C-alpha cells in the first residue's frame, strides 16, 4: 500500500511518528518527504495496515495539520526487504505542494533543558526540537530540509548528528537542531556595531544595558525588536522619543502568566492565547488597582498589549534582567520590521544603545501577531509570526493560481494553490520604499516556496494604492479589480468557511467605491463573487482630503457645517471650533464648497473621528484610528442610551443620516453631559442603525446572515453590542477570527473573490 499525506507534515516530527507507528504494528516499508508532503510505502498484513491508517490521523504529532490522506492499494512497494521500516532521504523532484509550518514558541522539553545546569544546552539561546522553534522565517525552499534553510551553514557536531538521525529522538530531522558546539552564537555590539561580548557574556551584558536604562536592539525570530525595562519611565519615554512614536502604545513581554495577571485581567481564553504555541501579543484590560508599567508604555490606554517569551533568548533575557520588558518592532516610522543584520546596524544605530544579535540569518521577516478576546474566542488584529503561512481553505478550487495584492495600510498579500489560500505575514503600510521592497520580495519568496506562478492578480479599485500599481505592472497575468468593501465581506466569509449570500456590513476608514467616490459605511448584499450596494452612511465632505484623516477636528467641522438649523455662530461656539481657532472658518467654507479639495465620503471611520473631536477626545492623530480608539476607551460601559439616526430610502438604497448622531452628541455636550456618556450613547446609536438597516434588508431579501467586517469592527465595544443585538433579533452573525477585520484581511477577500469568479467563467 502507498499512502500520500498532505498538509503541514514537514518539520513537525511526522516521519518519526510514522516510523514508530509502523514499527510497533510490525509493518515494513519506508517514509520520506517530497515536494508534496510525506509519502509512505507499507508492506504487511491487512489488520496492521488498517490500524496504521486509523492511527495515522488520530494520533498525529501536535504541530501536524493533515489536509488529505490518499491511499493506493496493491502493487509492489520499495520495502526494505528485511522486514524493517525505514526513514529515507527526501525527494526533491516536482513543484512544491507541501505546507510550511509557522514559527513555533519554545516547547516545555526544550525549556527544561535550557534551565538544567547538567544539560549540554544549558542557557543555550537556540535550543529547539521538532516540536518548536523557527520554521517559515528560516525556510529558503521546499522540501523543508536543513540544506534549504538558513541553518545550512552550521555543520552538525557528532552529538547533534546522532540526535538528528535517531528516529526515537525528538530532534530526529529537526532542521534547526544545534548546540553550543555547532550552532549559532550570540554577540553583543555597541551602537556603532563594535563587538562588546560574545556567548553567555553577551546575555549578561545585554541585561546590564537594560537595567541601566538603555535601549537594546534584540534579534528575534522574524526580525529585530527594541527593548527597555517596562517599569523604567525614563527609558520608556526615551524609546518613544527615539522611535518618534508619540502616542501609539508599546507591547510588554512578561516572564509568564502570573506576571501577566499582575498587570491585566486574564481570563481562561486570554491565558490560552498567551500560552499557546503562536504566542501573539494579546490586548488585555489593565488592572486598575496596580500601576505595573511606566506611564510612557501605553499612555491613556485601558488595555495593554502583553506577550510571553517565545524564543529561548527571550526567556534568558527576561530572567537575567529580572523585569518585564517593552518589546517593540525595530523599524523607522512607516517601514517594516528590520531583519537584515547590516541594515539593522545602519538604520537603528540612532535608536539603540547596543545590539544583541546572532549569526543565524532570517530569510523572511515576520512581525509579532496581535490578538484579543472577543465573545469567548481569540480574534486576530494582526496575523503574522506563529500564524502565517497556515492556509485558509477556499469554498472552491481556483482553476488558476491567484495573487491577492491587499490594500495600502496594514498590508498583506495572499496566494492561492488549489483550494488553499496562503496569507503572508503582516507587511505594514506600503507608502515607503522599504515596505514596498519587503512586499515584493515576500511575494517572490511565497511564489517559489509554494511552487506557483500567479495567473490572476486581484487588486483594489484605488488606482494610487502601491499594491494596485504593483498588480497592474505585472506581465502575463489577468488583473481582477475587487471593490474594497466587497473584499472585506469576502474576507469575513472566507474566514468563516462560508460562501453564500449575506447582508454585509463593512465599516472602515476609506475605500474606493465602484462609483468613483470614497466609501466606508456600507451595507452590501454580497456573496464571494458579487455584491450590490444596498445602503450606506450619508456622504459628507472631507475638507482637505487626506489631511482630514490626520486632523479629526476637520470632520467635526464638516458634519457641523452640514447640520440643518445649526447656524455658524453656534458652530463657532463649540469647544472644538475654539481649539481650531482661525482655521475653523476656512475649513468650514471648504467643506461647504466641496470639490476635489473636499471629496465626499460615506466613511464610518470619519464619523467616529468627528464625534471624537466634538467630545474633546482627539483633534489630531499620530497613528491610524487613534481618535476612534480613544473614543472607545472613554465610553461609559454602563450607559444604555442611544442616539437616533434617520434612515431614508433613495433610489432603492438605504441612506443613514450619520449627522443625526453628531447633532445629538452636540446637544448633550451643550447640556454638560460628559465625554464618557456621549461616547457610549454614540456607540449605541451606531449599533442601532446597523440593526435597523439589517432588519430592513432582511424584510426585502429574506437574508438572515450578517457579516461584519472593516476596521471599525475591531472596536470591541461596538462589535460586542452589535452582535448581541443582531442575534437577539434573530440574525446569524459572522465575525472575524483568523484574519483581521481591518485591511490586514483584504488580500484574503480579494483572492476569494477572484477564485469565485474563476469558477463562474
């Protein structure tokens, strides 16, 4: 019998598992890797083979993800001839078809060795085995064998070689296996790149830099991080100054769950996220009875991003420093995480006082994933290390390979192979040269790794997105334009394994509509292949265009200028107008004049901006979504009042008067109602308008499933209350979990749309 196993079955201990299983059942034959996965050839009695097939999937190694098992019975197999079962060398012929495992946090067995003075890997920062360690970030090509990884330059010592070739050892064919005698080594460098110390002395020196208040650049699995002691106010403020990061919060790495609980509220779901093998940053509610970290770490935030160590180096550094650490991506503003050693020294020298680095190359950069708990399950806000490139299964197999090029912000790309859709690690904002270079290099690497050359390229409608320009510049491919908010809803469908028609609610910042205007508060009737716009927020001008995104007070001015019955003197008397000063009149005039300098938008994100500015929460932003995030933070969770919004039908389309919410907020503020209550009533008002529109569309179409997507639904207060009300009203509600609701999930939606349209050709 021949058995073909496909999925994540390389680098996860699958061959030794098969060897042990076959040997225990008295079967002869062989097992090996090839470009498609794992092949098994068996020779034995029928009962033994039947038991083998039963246990093959039931008892597979924990990191394995079996996609398909194909059995061919009869014929002759290349058995050993002496009744043994052998593990044979990999076969490298053919295009790659196997799946690559994501990078995995250090397992308990390796941590025990790391802490054991009697073990030869005691305090060795690169200890790993078949159950943990680097995967995607060190893989150059498939099959996943050491010569095709960045470990190729480290020849195994005799002791490691014995483990590597012993099927009974957990390091059997663990490609990154190494020890102090034969593996990578640490080095501590000063800010100019001059050596300070090596080996364990490098760790000791690095901990000293941190304890003395310095900024340390640390080479991790998928790139460099900048670290300071999280309790050191001066160090955290200095890191913020050097990185030119005015307000956006930093993540904190703690030694274990107990330390996380001292800083934040950690329920069972959150603890499972923190301790899982993916080890994302987890956004957790901060405890109000303790300070825990310096104020400069996450100023004004009710949540704190917390993660546990996921490499041996992190474990050692935390233990030697004796304090939680800020650990933030090492990059210049708007650029991807640095991963190349020389580039890191050149570009980060002004940020870091010292570099803790090593000589194992990183082949593919991967930033940390970010997750949070939503309605009893984990949901990703950024999908990267630990998750990518685990595939999604599409509703239908695309007849031709598809590349989904993603958006411009929080960008990812997605590549299909058969029914699998592989979403890249988070790339980031594509406006800068370095980010675009990382994006294009990543696409080339995925294409080689997966053994596919895209023939269909799905892209956003926005002509000025770098991802769109990249897509339209590719030769010999068929471009497929996918409307931004349709891609959001398709992403939610693909994330949930759905393909049927739904009421799609896509609320975000901005996206090009198919009518040439800027959308962002959309109600769609959609499936994977097509959509129709069934409703939207009433368009308002964006005075100054993109400037209005960075200055939310401009959106307050635009909304107030459009309110019937509100005279100019009343608008000028508002606190937001007084703060704007002389600029208020010119911006109001620009909003009323309209035209190219004040394009119309139905954006829900801009509505949140307007209320945030009106309530005195945020007039200008330093990072995307800041005003809406801070508006959510101040909301009184006990408040149940809701601002009403008028809904009219124009030319068969529902049009929601978002300005009604602004008017109600203004009236409350004039009565002396505080920002906490105003924010809560606004959020509840948005919830109610969503429910009312979905009700109207259900009556019209009979559809009872709602898909919520877009960056606005990363607002937990809004999302939780909206889902609860929709479900109480009899709707089935789909939300995101595996990809972000924001633009990080757009590429998956684009690929799913293009694949569905291929099926209809």
